[in-house]
C-alpha cells in the first residue's frame, strides 16, 4: 500500500505540475511583456550607437509594440464583454421561460376555476356538469345569477325616453348666408368666440361636402371651440370624444361586448348615434386631438361607410347575434349610422402626434385655423332649432343651382395636367367630386367661385406636395405660381400661392 501511495503522489504530481507550469509560464510571459525596466536596459545598451535615422526606426518600433499590446488588451476586453453579454442573455431567457411557465400554470388554474363556475351554473339548471342537454334559445334572455339579459342598458333607456317621440318640423326658412351670419353672431354674442364670415362659409361648405371635417392649425386658435359652438348653436351639445394614444380599433368609439359580464360597454359616441337615429335634428361628434393616435386605426371603418353613396348601407355591426332584449333600432346586432350626424376632428401638428394619411385627408375636408379671432360688435343671436332634412335640402339646392362653371372646370383640368407633368401628383375622381359639392355651397353662402376652388385646391391637393422632396421641386414652384397667374388671374388663387411660397421657404 505504501508503494501505491508513492506511485499516486508522483503520478498526480506530474499532472498538476503541468498546470502549475502553464500558469507560471503565462504569468512569466505577462511579466516579461510588461517589464519596463528590461526594455529600458536594452535601450540604454544601444542608445549611444544609434544614428538619427536609427532613432526614428526605434521610435516606430516602440510605437508598433505599444499599439500591438493595446490591440491585444482590447481584443481580450471584447471577448470577455461578449462572453458576459451572452451569459446575461441566457440568464434572461431562462428567467423569461420560467415566467412563461408560471403564467401557463396561472392560466391553467384560471381555466379550471372557469370550468368549476360553469359547472355550478349548469347544476343550477338541474343538469349534471358532464351531462349534455338541449337548452332553449335564447339563453342570454334568461335571468342568470342576477344577469337581467339586457346588454345595451343605455340604449334601452333611450328607447324608453323616445317611446312616444314624434319628429318635429321647426318650420325653418333661413338661407345659407343667413345661417352663416346667425352662427357667427351667436358664437360672438353668447360665447365670446370670434370668427370671420369667410370661416363660417368654409365651415358650412365643409359640412355640406363631407361628414368628416378636420379643423387643424396651431394650438389656441379656437378649433375645438368652433365645433363646440356649433353644437350650442343647434341646441344639441357636441359629444366630445377625447382621442387617447392607446386607441387602436373601432371599439374605442363604439364600445365592445364583454363576454364575462354579458354586457355591452356603450360609449357616449354610440349613445349619441343611437339618439340621433330617432330625430331629424343635427348632431355633432368632436374627435378632439384626433391624430394623437393613428386615425385609420379607430376610424377606418367609418371612413369606408360614410363614403358609400347609398345611406341605407351605412351600417356597423356591434354584436354578431341578436337578443330579444336588444334595443329596437339594433337589427341583427347591427346599427344604422344616422345621416344627421357630423364628425369634426381637431388636429395639432406637433411632435406628440401622428401624421394624418392621404386616406383620411381624401375623405375629409380640412380647414386651417391659424389666426386668433378679431373681436367685433355682434348682433344678438339665439340658438336655432334646425331640421336636418331642411339643411340637407339647402345643400342639395345649392349644389344644383351653383354648379362650377365650365370655364373654371376647364382651367382645373389644365392645372391637373400641369401638376401631373411637373410634380407627378394627380387629383383623382374622389377629390373632383368632393370639390363639386364644396364650391357650390361656398358660393351659395356668399363666397366667390374661384376663391372656393382656390381654398379647396390648397388644402386638398397642394397639401400632397409636403410628401415630396421639397429641395427637388423648389425650382418648379415659381413657374407654377406664374402658371396660376396666367390661368386664373394675378389677383386670384391667393391661398395656393401663399402655400407655395411658404413651402419654398422650407427649402
């Protein structure tokens, strides 16, 4: 046994001595690399024999050696850093997997609890949990654990309030110019909000041309106030929907059906829509700061619906089925969008908001409000009861009697060709059709035809220039302004020319 002990000692000593030699060698190598005194000794031995060119080479050799050492140290640092980063990633992945496993266990427990609750409910119906049976339809209408089976509580209340309602004819007889003046004087005399008569004409014309009006401009110029004043003027306060950054789909506007509570979470917008369907009055929804979230996320379906020429097709699906307790104007889970309702969005263009896309602008009418109202002495004016049918008829008559002249249409067509050739931008049939609604009503309100065309083109068409590389089209701006002068007259198309000059300054 003594012999084996000596053998094992010598045998293992040989192995570990090798490790010790490696470590000693590494340490010896490192101390030799960084032995500054030895470098100094070697340099002292040769420094008296160096010529000037040789001294230059010595300096270069020392620099190369220093650089080489630095590179080796950097490489070692990067390797260690990469290793520790890899380790950290693996640890985080392991932690994430553990968290996922924990969540899966929680989900399993919740599913088990759900099954137990369902089993309790089934047993209350006189069935065993695992026993299948025919249950009479519709189950939703039966009282269940305190659930009354009414999923649209607010809309059912409206049904009760309007059970005996009859549409009232207000006997309106005003003209469009009188409407503009009355609204302007009401805003000034009752609300101390001052707008120019041109702004009133633009606003009323925008309502005539589309159901979605966008009021845009710098903060504090009265965008939201204008929409607010319009609701007060009509004796129906505008329903304000304050858009939030979290809005991602249409449920933010209309609400959603909660499968757990078996109730529909009704929004104020949905309530206002449903109420408007009973009347011939005019209602307004204000989408305040509508571009703080992407408009096409939560309003895309409405954009498509409101573009349909047949108002009977303006229908949204709220729920996929029908209950006996549903409000009477919800048919098969669907609600008809009322034609007597407008949607007015306000936009602030700053870093906290999203850019409004062409899809939205093409279907809306933007109005710029960049100047504070100038105070004036108004004529006292009261709020008005206005029938939607009367106002809609005024719009239709204006469009028929004040159609854009053929001469102006020819000039617009020439300008379309010019813009396509020089800027690669086309109007499109939708925009031309929109213009044929906006301009005639603007004229009927007391405006000038070319001024209406000018404002429309500036806000709906030239706005697309912002998507182009301004520096590349800069040289085309002056010729385009000259073209407008030659085509429409030097004292015309002021909005377009002001916009183009402002665009030119950005380059």
